[in-house]
C-alpha cells in the first residue's frame, strides 16, 4: 500500500494526516485515475507507472491542503519514486521514445569543437525542417533531434547554442527549452544565518507619523506640563510607520537554482523589514507577463503592463537575478527560452525603469565573472549601470542608490 509513501511525506516535514491518506486510498479504490488503481504492494509500482502523472496530481490534491507545501511535496514525491519525471510537456508530434537517454556518450574536446553554433533565425528555421523530415530516433549524431550528440536539437549532448528538447539542464547553453517546468517559490520564512542583510535593507526605511494619536509624545508632554504649572498635560502623537514601498521582481529557475538559499535569505529580510512590499517572479528576463506563485505560473499570469500601471512612481523597483542567459533572450523578439514573446526583454526592462526611476538590479553571481558574460553587460546597460552584487557591500550600495 502507501504507508511508506505517507511516512516519506511526514519525514519531509509535511503536515499529512492519516485521514488524508485514507482519502487518497478511497480515491484510488473507486478508480479516479483508472480501473483497479488500488493494487497490492507487489503490483502497485507497475500499475502506478501507467498513470504516474495522474497519481501525482491526485495525491497532491488529497494530501496537501496548503500550496506553500507544494515544493516540499514535489521533492518528497520524487525521492520516494526515484526521480520519475512528472511535468514534462512535449509536442504530440514528437514521439517520447526519441527523447529517452539511451546512451551516455562522452564527447571529446575535438567533438565539441566541431559542433557549429547557428544564429537565431537559422536555428528556428532548421528546427522546423527537422520536425518535418525526421522519421526515427537518433542518438549521438550532429544533425537530427536526439540525445548524446552535438546536434543543436535534443538533450544530454553538447552544442554551443541550441534548443533543448526534454532531458534536464546540462550545459546551460540552450537558447530555448521545450518543456514545461515547475519552479520553487522563494521562502519568505527562511531563517537568516546573519543579520547583515536585514541591516542593509533597513537603510531603505523612511518613517512618517500617520493614523490616530495613540503614542505618547514624551518631550511635548514634559514641556506642556511645565508650562501648565505642573499639572499633567499628556500629549499624544500618531504612530510611526515605514512609508517605503518596494516592488520586488525575482528571477527563478534554471541557473538561479544555484542561488536559491541566498535569494531566499534576501526575500525573507525584505519581507520582514518592509511593510509595503509587492513581489512577482519571472524567468531569465522580464517579458509581457509575471506571476506570483510558481505552481500557478501558467494559470495565473499578471500582464507586465498591468503591474506597471498598478504601482506608481512612489515604488522603488528591485530586480533580483543572475542575468545569465543567451543575449537573444534580451534583444530578440521570440527570444524567451519558454515561449515566443512578441517584444524583446530589453523593451520591457526599459519600460520598467522608466515607470520606476528608483530601480536597481541585484545579481547573486560573483562579480568577478560579470565581465565574461555578454548578457550581464547588456542588462547592466539597460539598468543604467545600476547593477549590484548580492553581498553586504553590494546591498548597501543598492540601498543608497534607491535613497537618492
């Protein structure tokens, strides 16, 4: 049965109860994801493999009551079922067996040197031709869609720049990625290992008194009492509130997976210190829409135009991202790795910096590598050189810039 799966979820810190497990078993018993879905232990894995994705969504729906726990559930699920891929989304015109990694070829430096990089237009045109012409799977080649070779189409091989179809992130050189990926939300409850980030963020605070007079004004009370011949004259003032407003945009997924811990610490500090905080996610570069929850990023999109119109110039814009991507993703319409965006990312970044004059980009990548990455230089120019490192010194510089 599913007792071990239940204990795996509990061990991962998920608030899963026996009642919820019984609900899942009942759903399986009545065949919500197929006939005879409830099997004995010996038969369970084989039958479940036929509809693993259905079981994933059914178990998440019945066991997890708070979407904040979705990421923990994903990790526990994959650990228990030994890393089964759940959320890939490839075209029905692309047979799945073409993309199974059947070989593990080690490419020599000479093989990699012979791999030719195509420019954007040639790459997109050639991919369309390959999809029309290819009739069978290929492994280890340099032309067709396949695995383990130097072709610009496929995965688990090497090409200076191509389209990754299926598989996992390897060389991180793909101009586009043909799959549906689930990203992890940054944790605003992350326990900080140091108070330095909080102290740096506090430089943004600007207090003003507002609301009802509920706080004792000691100096004025003393002065008024003395002027009143010693008769107590209590003076009250409105409480102080932080008036700073921040719009936080955070890159998530891909190469940002290397920086999850540090960005979570920053997000936690900003959430704790700022009362007026609005945040959204994006991937690699800002395009025509953003999202608030990575688990619902395809279902609940927020048009970037709406975000620009919703928040006025009183908001300070902080963008967090490693700015590490193909330059095409910034300057080319359709350059996003995930979909064909009508306008280039550079256009949207320019609109954001015009809408929010007080803006900075915080980069978690080591500053020593910035000069070697064309995309970082492009983003820095679009931000009018207001890019700062995710270090104590960098954060202090960024906060001073926002306070000018």
